[in-house]
């Protein structure tokens, strides 16, 4: 008798599930998606209800063959990819391939299509959850699959139709996307707000006061002659200072009351990304990668591979009753009964959210972060601690404060002082307060009574100017995307990564600034595709895709409605843009050589000013742009070639040069008379056993630099990052790799995927990424 077969999404899950399932079950992994639209053509039959032309993803043939072989031997087949839209699509495609293989029954064996193929899903990878899922299998959800399929086809149509327009008019190789372009517009619009912002002068006043009893305290100017204080000039500030100097400061009113502060609900995908960025400095991509590992299972030594958190792609704050009860027992027994609320906490999921899965929480609340500190890499430990603290805190009693507010009168002005005293920490005992909250919290006030005359210690005044709206951080951009209904929390990491990878936005002091390329692309799309770039339209499309998942909307009808507007707009844009000569964004600057306009153009090394009269006029300039968006031309500096020796063939200098795709190489300065050249070496020997080659710098067709063995194709060893001559102190691998991250400089990382050792170099925070 054959075993029952469980097909999961990732190999990490295989190890975790095998640990607690018996010998009657075989577990295999699809390693993500197995079928997709082709990469080199549209792959959608627009004339026949948008029928997709799926194919096995290149490189996945061996995986598919292995799954088919395992299915042949199995009695029953359970499909168990992640419990979301993408997971349902993976399950659907795997089922299709298995049934396709079993179309012709083999002698003596049941065909795969004759065997039960069912779907199971679990929110946490534990023995209880998996066995419960096996006891309650279901059919594949056609509506959920169609929702994912509609989203995939929508994105393919938009990207495939729009990107070529951008290639012709802006820069080859860039892309447009249904959701990424709207996210880009948010960043560009915020930058325009900043550039248009006009600072307004204002003068805040603060007075240091005291009574006979400590402590002294500060009061801020609130009202002048009954109106809100608006001191807008040095003259007005001097007049007010003269007015209150020497005047008595008297307590006009004192208000005291107790205030309760309730904890936030446990994490959902978006709030986890926001808080991990705010507290830990993690990117959305890093947060989701670490969360995926915690969900799938981590090796805890003697305990084996253990899953630590529940599924991390969810927008529900609901938690299971048994999890709530476990949290109650932990809080009462470990912290004390006073730290548990009078009634168990039940949080309400916002309208429109998918409530299929629980909130993100620890699988076992009794596994504290301290117990895992020696087992987990730093990035996983910090994220687990954050999830654990948030969950436990969400079930705890409120924090209680005693708030005091005093109004102080002086010469027709009112000043306000606030004090705060913590009566009971409640959930803050676990969650704590970060630096921003500590700074915002006011200190204690002395005992104050109405009519009390106060001593004036010092009067402070300061000239300030209003500030433009801040650029988005990852946390605030994710919050904005969620609030406006753009994309879904599970897609935010991919959206942000795409904007960075395409060089549409750049991180400056951990905040997003649009590049010239990003602003140009956004402006061009907004000018010709108004509805596509409209935030409201994108949000409504997400709602319609949700309706498809719930069986309320036909996916083909949705695509017909979309293309009914999109295709005419596309035709109109192609006609309008055909009249735009060449590429480039106008600047209002005139070429000093020929008198034609200078435009912003985009090359392999970034943006520059080029004459619109090209190729007749080849004038180019470098430039910078200030905070107001004004362009300043800078002198283009010619780099002095780096000399690395003499040419053995002609005796001239050998210098470092750059290839068209961006990688360096060494060539004779006498070119073209002498064509002697060699790769740019790193000085690091190839770590592959038995190989005597050296790692040299190369670049892909898309211009991404990597480092590979100079013995290729005999040896195909390659890494993306600059190799460093240093053994890994954890596993002894012969080299480590220096990672260069956009936000936080460089660090060292072991190339051994099983090791994942990282080390901060001191030039920035450790990102903990793998090679």
C-alpha cells in the first residue's frame, strides 16, 4: 500500500512536517510556483476570454517530475501550499499537472486523476494543526484561484502593453505596473508637495516655572488675548517677551484625571511590516523573509525543526480561543493576575478585510524569546521577540496613568503644562515604550492649586519655520498603501523592492526620494493613463478582485470591463506619444552650442542633461536638483584611468575600464592599436573544491554585476557580491561575501545557505540577508 502524499510549498516545511507525521505520509515540495505565463510573450489569448497559456516554469521540470513520481505511488494526495491566493494557485497548477500526467492509466496502477486530490491548509505548522487539516480536507477553491489568475493577467496586460512605450520614450529595460506605478506616484506627489512648500516663520515660547516644592516644570504658550498663539516674526516675539517679563505667572486652572491606555491588537501583515521598520529598521522584504522562516520552521538543536509563528500573510486580528486561553494562563502565572484584564480581549477586524486566517502570533506563547536567543540568528530573534511581545501585550490589562493639566495666566496670555504619572504599567510591562514615546511623555508636575503664584526660572523663545510634509519611510508608505487600498499587504514588500530595483526611488536617510527616472515615468503615465494612475481606481480594482475570490464577480467580465477602458486609452497614448521626438524630459535650459532645449536623459550610469538636437549636437552635462526642484548644471569630471601595470605585448599602461553592461575589466591603454585585455580579478580563489580558478568581475545582460570563476564553463561558481578573503567563523566556509544594502551600508555574510552567519562591518546596520 502506498503512502499518502502531502505537497507543500517550500522545502523548509517538508522538514518541519516530516518531524511529527508518521511513516504513512510522504511530504514533497513544489518549491513555489510550478506553472506561470511565458516570460517572452504575452501568454494571454485576448480574443478568447483572456485564456492564459500556462507553461512549466523553466528549471522546474525536475520538480514536476518528482511530484508526478511521488503521486503515482500515493494512495491519496493532499495539496498544502500556503493558505492564501497564491497558495491556492500553486495547488491548482500542481493538481492540473498531476491529473495531466495521469490521463493515460499505467498498467496495474491507478491514474493520478482517479486518486483523491484534495486541498488542506493550516494557519500554524504544528502536529495538531496539520492532523486537524488532514481530517478536514476540501476541494480546491475555484473562485480563489480565479481571483489570483485575474490579478496575474491584469498585471501581465498592463506591464506588457505599457513597458514598451516607456522603453521608446524614456529608457529601455524599465517597467510599468498596475500597482507599482500608483505607489510610485504617491512618492513623486509627496516630493512635489515638498518642493512647492513655502515655510512659514513662527516663534514658540516656553517658560520654566517652579513652586516651593519640586520638581520645576515647563509650560508652553497656548493663547494670547483669548486666541491661539500665533507669533510670526521677531518683532512680535520681542513684544510678547516684553509683555510677560516681570508679570506674575498664576495658576488659572488645574485638571486631573485617570487615563487608561489599551494595547494594540496582535500583528497583521501590514502592521508587522510597519513596526519592524520603525523599531528594528527592517525593510518590508526583510521582515517578510524572516517571518516566512519563523512560520515554516527553524532548527532549535535538540528540539529539531520547530515552527514558531502562525501564517504571516493575513489582515485579520482574530485569534483562536485556545491561543487566547494560553495567553491568559501565561500572563496570570508568569506576571500576576492583576496584569490580565477583567474580560478577555477580542479585537474587531476592519471592514473589507479577509478573515480566513488568524492574526500573526507565536505558535506557543510559552516559548519566550529568551529561550530562543541562543538558537536563532539575530534578525529572526528580533522579529520573533516583536511578534511575541505584541501578542502577549494585546491580551493584557490596560496601562493606567494619572494626567495633570494646568493652565497658567500671565499678562493676558495663557500657558499650558502637562504632567503624566504611571499608576500601573499593564501591557507596557511586556511591550514597553520606544524612544519616541518616552520623549513625548511629559514629566510629573508639582502640587498645583488655582490662584497659586509661580516662580519664573527662565523664559525661552525660539525662531522656527514650518516644515514640508516628510518623505515616506517604509513604515509610512506601507501605512499609506493600506489606508488607500492599493495592493494587498502580502504584495507591499514586492512593490517597494521593484521601485528600488528599477531605480525609480532611492533611500535617503531611510526615506524614499523619487529619482529623475521615477518622476519622469510617473509623469508620463499620469499624463496618458489617468485612470490607471488613479488611487481610487486601483483601490476599486482590488475590491473587485476580492469579489472574484468570494464568487460575487466573474473574472472574465472584470477583465473585459478593464480592457474596455484600457485598450482605447492605450491606442490614444500611442498616437499622442508618437509625436514626441526622441526621449527626454524638458528642463527649460538651452544648449549653449546649438540653442536647442536641453533635456533629461537616462543612461546606464544614471541621469544627465543632453541636447535635444542629438545626434547632430552631442552636448551633455551633469546636473543636481535642490530641495525646491531647481536644476543646477555641474561640471562633468573626467576620471583618471587607474593604472594597474604594463602591457606585456606593447609596453603601454594597463588600465581599469568599464564594459557596456557595467562590469570592470583591465585593458591596454593603447587600444585599438593593442587589444590586450583580461577580466578584473578579485584576488579571491574559487572556493569550489578541486578548482584552481580565481573569482573575477562580470555583469549580466541587464547590467547587474556579479563575481564568477574564471574557469567557466568548466566551473560555474558565482556570487552576486564582492568576495572577501575571510573564513566564516561559524561553519568555516572559505570565503564570505560583503553585502551592500541601500539603506545601511555593508556587512559580511556567509555564502553557505545552511549557515546564514552575518557580521556587521561597522559601516552600517546588519541586514542579515543571505547570499
